[in-house]
C-alpha cells in the first residue's frame, strides 16, 4: 500500500521548483513565537529550515514575543540569515497575551492544582496558558501578520532532515489547501475535560458553520484509540501537532473560526482547564473545513521532541541527510500508540489523496 512506498514529494502536476519564476512568490512568512532565552535552541532550527528549504525560496520571517527582543537576539538572527532576507520582530500587546480580568485568579489556582495532580503538563505555568490562548485566537491578528496569507510555524529545538525542493507555500495555494501538518497524535484528556461539550454547545447554536465534508470521524471517539488513553467525553483527542503547521490564515480569520474562538474564550477553558491550541485548532479544522483541504506533509522529515516523522526515501536518493531513521515514528497503530495518523488514513483520506503519495 501507499504507506510503504518511498516518498520524495507529493505527486501533483505542478510543483514550483527553486528556478521557477514563481518560486518564493506566495504571500507567506515563517513565524516563530519565542523569547530571548530561546535563541540558542532556535538558531539550529532556523539553520536547518534555511538549508533544507528556505535558501531556495527566500521567504521572510516574523518573530513574536510577549516581552521585548534584545538587540543581541535580533542581531544574531539577522547576521546568520543571508543578506536581503526580510526579518521582522514584533511585540505582543499585553491584552492579547495576559490572562484576562474575567478569570477569577483564586479559581484558576485551585483548578490548576487539581489538574497538576492529574499530571497535566505545564498546567501550573501561567505563560503556557497564555501561549495556548495566543496561538489559538490571537496570533493571526498581530499587525506584523496582517499582510500575510500563509504562515509556517517554527519552534525552537525542532529539526528538518530532508531537502524540500518545491515551494511548499505555492503547493498550498495551487492545491487549495488550508492546513498542512506532519504529525497527528492522541492526547491525554485531562487538559480538556469540557472542551468537547463546550464545542457541542457551539455547534448546536451554529449548525450552519459545520462543513458537510468535515473530518468528523477523526474527531469522534474511535475504535483505533488505544485502551489506556482516556477519551474526552466523545472527542477522540486526535489532534494535529501544531508545533509544525502551515496555515492559510484566511481560515482563522473566518467567521466560523472567530465565533468559535469567542465561544471558547467565554467558557474560560484556556485558564480553568489547560486547553491547548492543538486540540482547539484541530477541532475547528475538522468541523468547519472540507477535509480534502487538510494536507499531510508525509514527505517532510521533522522532529519536535519526542516525535519524528521520517519518510522512507527511494533507493539512492540524496534528499535526506541520514540523521533520521525511516519509520522512527511508525505510522501504524500497533507500533506507536500515541499516533492518530492511522485513523486519518483509514477514515478521512480519499483514494485520490492517497494517490498523491
Ligand atoms: P511545547 O512544544 O508544548 O513543549 O511548548 P513550547 O515551550 O515549545 O512552546 C510552544 C511555542 O510557544 C514555542 O515556540 C515557544 O517558544 C513559545 N512560547 C512558550 N511560552 C512562551 C512565552 O512565555 N513567551 C514567548 N514569547 N513564547 C513562548
Ligand atoms: Mn515546542
């Protein structure tokens, strides 16, 4: 089957190559939310993105921070990038980052203590709640992103292992894709106890936003889910791992997404629970979007601790640098219980889509 065939790139009629006059012409930017302290971990991630992809296409960068970027941070990044690369540094407004006044701090503390006992990661870090809320419903409104239609999210400490010889943003544009991901996982349910019921409230009030071709069967509890993973009261917990995401921001700026975000905000789960931007974004995509507009970049060899997507290369291919072992994160349900990609393949992907690989 298609999963065992080696892959270099999607098999579509047109891919924009580095020497094509359209190379680098998408309205797109690389986006990284970081602090000054992330510099050391960020540099190798930028280096690899440049080496494997962006030196051939020259897309700009936007760096965002809730604090102020130091001169050292800015200088170091500008100096490591090729001359002429557009780089912007922005600060986030306090009101877009900080915990809103509508949150009762006493209750927040109590709820986080409870979730901490249930081993919800980062739950006692207020900045992490802020980050998840920001990436869910604020970042695409930042002034530095207003001019862009697509973002490639880049996190510190991540790696790319194989060359990408086509313009990924132009691929999104020409294939009419809205969202591109690499890894798709199950999550522990304790960070989102009421996310699903809150979502269903929204859906009942706004059935018009549902897309009849949504990826519902991926969201619903499903038989493929390993037994030792709790469900979230009807939600499979399947989610795109948003630390890598290529997004058409028009979707996030759409009425359906924005109204859904307002609804989530008003139910306070970014603070009384620890809703991640990954389940939030994933649910929105699966409900409001035609599933064919979500693309799995099976060919992009990517690592964010602790998971890797390492595609199998054709014999003799020099595309990959040998640092990742094909199958390190195997796509099959019995071999890696946290992986939800098997569900996506079985229940969501069309044959046409499978033929892309
Ligand atoms: P994890 O991937 O879930 O372990 O979370 P990370 O610590 O990697 O955070 C996700 C992204 O948000 C990364 O790009 C971080 O650099 C960024 N981030 C997290 N917390 C903060 C913060 O307090 N301030 C800023 N400016 N960025 C943050
Ligand atoms: Mn991270």
